[in-house]
């Protein structure tokens, strides 16, 4: 009964999404207040039914209702209760429902936090969000019903894929989806602006906090995914350039370009058309990612069962959403370049370079991801490109970004005094060069990219600290750091930490596969590893061989690690569970290989310096995004926009004044 | 106006490409491409062993007993999915199972086998993928059933599932052992 109610709730949500899409947009174009007023209640109603549907599926998992096909495929009696929660989004149907739930949460947040926006604008924004929800609900109902019954019910289910049985999975998909579904809000604001013809800069200011929050969640989601892959997949790698990862990384790259271009458009009025386009692209790439992951077009090489109907549906929806938006863009986008002029040496130029680099990086990742498909299409065979291509190209594109990023805050808008910026940044450069020389002297074996990493990270990190100090000294108390600026400082500092983590880990990790006899000790990377043998261990739904390895340095014990090789009861699948002694400056990572003769085992041992910094950098960037979004300016403007032009924005240059409820221009 | 249509044009090309992808996938049932090799002698090969790189194994040495040649690689996620099926369902069939480590670093392959276990009777390496080209391998995993006379009898592209082991592989193996029995009796 409960699953049927869940399905019924989905259908009601679909109808409400249709109402949320059609009526408010119609109302906004006709100036009909009654139709406009439908928007918010429709959002609330849809959210209620989507939450009910999601609750029904969760209930089916908690109750182990194996008459529901999706539950039977992704859970079994031995599965601990907390993984039954995450099993809800462990496969296609349920994760789609999660996608819809998160879209609804964003819509509710927009509806609730937009009291100060003009009614017509919010009606269009919620209408666009309704259209997206409608598409996804229809997709779920027609092709991927999570509530489909398998009658008669099974006595026991299969199992949740063991690599998904991990605390990381409970958090990773919700955070990731919150990120890239969140770009739908910036997208909706852009489309609303195009539909309404109000292409001044007000919409950008309203969209900025939402974009920053979505970007912050996406950053967190990607970092969590990377961390999860690192300790679950048992390879010690943190990024694989796999199509599924790329699917989340492309929106991040475009999103990064977008938050910067929004800043330019809002403050200077320039890059207007570009910001519109990036808003469309960021969300389009989220949709494209959804398509790539679920259609089987690329993952078919990995032989997941896929249904061409699903692929066709998402492709049609993608065509409608993105094609439609780009068509509206072509018709409505500002015909003349607006904004204040700027000289070559200016913050505007630097942000242009930033946008260029990040857009190129996204295009590069897209090209690499689609390469097998292109190979087929031109008859060259299914060739895929791997980490060497991505790694090299990405480093190449990010190097200018890293070199220029410290100048960003020091350069003024319109026209910068490069000598002053250079004088201010000289200590950072000296520090970077000295530190790289010192690193070479201390660790002579450190390869070039390690040195480049140390230098780059210090250049970026010290550069941003110098800027923070300068603000601290020169600005009056209370006006030193706006949240927007503080967010920027945090995020740029995070970038420095990330660069340090990546470059040092890649350059100096020690990886070895060794044969250990019982009680044998070996020295790797300056640490002593003593193998204490392997014993049997029993988990809730698996059996395991558990090894014990004592790590010490010069006789001082550091950690005792217990890597496992698990055999899961349900699907008979095996899974290696590595064990890690984490540390800020190095991780010790141990995974169990195969049993050899006489109680000896092969054991994989990694010593990875600075690997945590990769995710730590991600966390800083995330906090930066949240902090910037909290700037009161973004919320205060709407009232001001009604009164008159904000001094920092060039509304007066533009034919359309910022007035609410203008209807079609 | 024209240059504002460029993004739309690029996007339409992209949709065309993705549509092609779907079409390609539905019209190329990846696991059921008839191999021109079936019914013909397996291509000749002489490849180094993974665990004793100075020794080699050739197709000629394998004549006399039917065997399964499983193409895999440590870089191939589906091979990981297929692995428990090899161990749990194919190995018990008792047929000789040869692993062909395809386009892979031997160190990675060893690590992979250590991590998941070794279902193979012997593993040979095809580092540059030449033998793979002779066999017409276009994705991993791929499995060939070769009879005692060195003739390819069956080919599976993609991972085995319990269903196609039951419906396809097992009857083929029975046929082979049946033939052998007939030959052996007179």
C-alpha cells in the first residue's frame, strides 16, 4: 500500500509541477497577478508530495519490503539499517528521486527567501524550476519507477553494491546533487531575465548568493567523492578522470567561471551576455552529466544494464531545456555590449582570463569524456582518452590561473597600477622561490613538479594572505572584510592548499607491494611496518580476513592498522577494505593483497605526504562559497533596486531600468 | 544575431552526437557481435607469462584440451564486476581458464590479481595489444572458448552473467567435452 501511495504522490507532484511551470510564466507575461500567485503554493504542494514519495521509498527500505523491485535489488536482510537509508539512492531509480527531492528543496528555498524580489521575476524563476521538475518527474514515472512491484515478493533481496556500503556514500550523493541541482537556480534566474527582457544587472545580483551556495555544495560533494574513492576503492588514488567524475567536474569548472563572471557583471555591468551563457551552461552540463551517467552511452562500455528509452528521454529533455534556452538567448540576449570600459591591466581583464581558462578546461574535459563517442561517429573506433591527457591538459590550463590569481585582489577594477601590485606581492614570490630551494635541499629526490607545487602553492597562499593583511592595515575597523571578500580570501587560500596537496602527493608518494611473512618487519618511506598475521573477522553482512600491521618509527609506535578483505553474504562480492592512519602531513595507507605460502601475505603499503591537503583545500573553497553567499549586500539590494541605482552598478548605462513588474519589454 | 546562434549550433551538434551514441548502442548489441573467428582456428600467439616474464605460452602448446581465454585488464571496471563470476561460477566448470592481460602494466595486473584473487590457471600478457588485435578484441572483458583442435567455438563480449553461462557457455562446453568423448571412445 505504502509504495502505491508513493507512486500516487509522484503523479500528484507531476501535476503540480506542470501548474508551477505554466501558470506563473503565463501570468508574468500577461501581468495577471492571480496566475503569478500560483507559483509559491504550487512549489510548496509539489515539495510536500515529493517528500511523501521519498519517505515512502525510505519506509519500504527500512521495512525491507522485497515486493518492491528496487528494494529487492538494492538491499537484503543482513544490510544494517543505516545503509538501508543510503540504499534509497544507491541505484538509478532512487537517486533520480533524490535529484527531484533536492530540486524541490531548492525551489522551496527560493520561494521562501525571495519576498523582496519583484513578483513577475520570482514567478518566472519558479516557473522555470517547475519545468525542470516536471521533466524529471515525468522521466521517473515513465521510465524509472522506483515503486514498481516484483510480485510475488521475494524472501530476501540481492545486496547493495559493497563499494557503496560506506559512510561516505550516505553523504556524498546528497551533497553532490545539492551542488549541481543548485545551478538550476542560477539557470532559472537567467532564463527569467531573458523571458522578461529585464537584462540589466539586477538578476545577477539576486542569482549570486544562490550560485555561490550551489558551487560550495558541489565543491564539498566532489571533495567527498574523491575522499571516498581514495579509501574505498583500495587504490590510493584520489581522482580518476572517469566519465562519472567528469560529469560532476564539468559543472564545477563552469560554475567557478560563473561565480567570477557574475561578480564582474554585477559590479561593472560588463560580460552580460557571457554571464547569461555561463548560467545556461553550468546547469546544462549538470543535465548532460545526468544524461551521460544514466543513458548508458558512455558507461555502456562498463556494461551496466541500460535502457535506450531512458537515454532518449533525457536527450529529448536536454534538447528541450538547453536548446530552448539557447534559442531564447539568441533572440533576447543584449545586442550591445554594456558595462564600463576597462584597460588591459585591470581586474576585469584578469577575471576575463579566469573565465577563459575555466571555460577551456570544461571544454577540454567534455571533449575527453565524449571522445569515445566521437571516435565511433567518425568511424575511427571507440578510443578513450585517459588520465595522461586530462592530467596534462588540466595542469597546462591551470598554470596561468595559479600564476595570476594572487594579482586578482590587488588589481583594481577598470585600471590597475601593476607596479603597486607587484611591490605588494614581491614577498610572496621570494618566499615561493626560497621554499622551493629549501625543499630541494631537504629532499633532494623531490622531482620538478613537487618543487613547482611548493612554489605555486606558496605564491598563491602567501599572495592572498598579503592581501588580507593589507586590508587589515588600510581599511577602517568594521569595514575590513565584507563577507564577499572574506569568502574570496578563504576560497583562494583553499586553492593554494589544494595545489600543494596535489603536487606534493603526486610527486612524493611511496607505493610498494611487498611480501610479508608473519612477524616480519620492513621499512618503507622511513617507517617500519611489522606484519602480525591475518585473522578471521565477522561483520554484520560479511566475513573478512583481517590483517594486523604495526607501524612505528625508530621504535616509537605510530599506529596499528587492520586492513580487511571482505566477502559479502548477499551477492558473494569481494571488497578490499584498506586501513589508513591519517595525518595532516602524511597518510599511511595499507591494503591486504593475496595470501601466499606459509601464512605470508602480499600487502600494499602507501605513504602519501600531504594527501589530506587536497580535501582540506576543497573544504576551504566550500567555506569560501558559503561565506561569500552570506553577504548582506545581495539581500539588501532588492529594496534599493526599487529606489534607485546602486552606486557600484551601472544601471544608468542600460536602456532598461531596474523596475519590478515590467512585463515583456 | 548570427554569432548569438553559435552556442545553439554547437549544442545541436552535441545532441546529434549523443543521439548517435544512443542509436549506436541500440544497434550494436555489444555482447552479441558475431565474431568472424567462430568456427575458425584461433589466431596464433606467443605471449610472455605474467608471473614468469622470461617464459612464454603459445597457442600451439594449448592444443589438446579446450580452454577459455578471458581478456581482462586491471584498468577495466567491468572485469572487476566479472571477477566473482569467474571465480565462483566459471572456475568450478573445470575448464582450463587462461587470462589474457590486455594493454596493461604487469605490475598493475599483479596488484589487481592480488587484490581480488586469481581465478586463472595461467595468465599471459599482451602489453601492446597486438594479440588483442589478432583476436579482434574491442573491449574488455571478452572471452573466447577454444576447443582441443584450436578452433574458436564461442565468444562473449562483456561480462558473463549467470544466465548466459547457463544458456550459452555451458551447452557449448558440454558439446566440446561430448565431442571429445566420442573421439576418445573408438
